């Protein structure tokens, strides 16, 4: 018998949501490796922040399993500069496992469609 081991497969997934009100945010998504966020829409004025939450804490586990962190958790931190123009594409490298989301600090004159792709 021969035992063959293989590196874990790299999985990709995309989550898309529409933000159209101040304070609204996307659902948290667990990510490892690459992360790409694409934003399009009709908003004429906006300020969006990309936020990261460590996988551990709020009941989550280091491998990203367990419940998503609560929306009001103090462990959410903004990453990078605010997004203030559409369309926008931003990329991040996640060396471990973390939860990511996009929050509309301010948005008016339309909406913003946010697509978060993991493993990209």
C-alpha cells in the first residue's frame, strides 16, 4: 500500500451584496490567502471601509470554523484607505485566517455592489 499526501486544495468563493444605507455592511466572510474586493454601483458619494477580524475570538476558531464574529465586536479593524470612488478593486494578502467585510460609513445618491472573492 502506498500513502500519497497532497497539499490542501485552494478554494475560491465569491460573496456579493448591495449596500445602500449609512452603516450597512456585508456579511462577514472567512478568508485565507488572497482576497479581492470589487465594488461598482450608482452611488454619487460614498466612503466604504474594508474591515478585518481575527479568526479567533467571538467563538471562532483559528481555522476559520465556528460562528462569524458579531457585527459589533471590538475586534473589527479597518484595513487600508477608505474607498471613495467607483468602480474600485482592492486586493489583500491574508497570511492566516480571518473574517473580512465592507462597511458603508457614508453612502448617498445610489448604491454600491460589493463582491468579495476569497482565494483569489
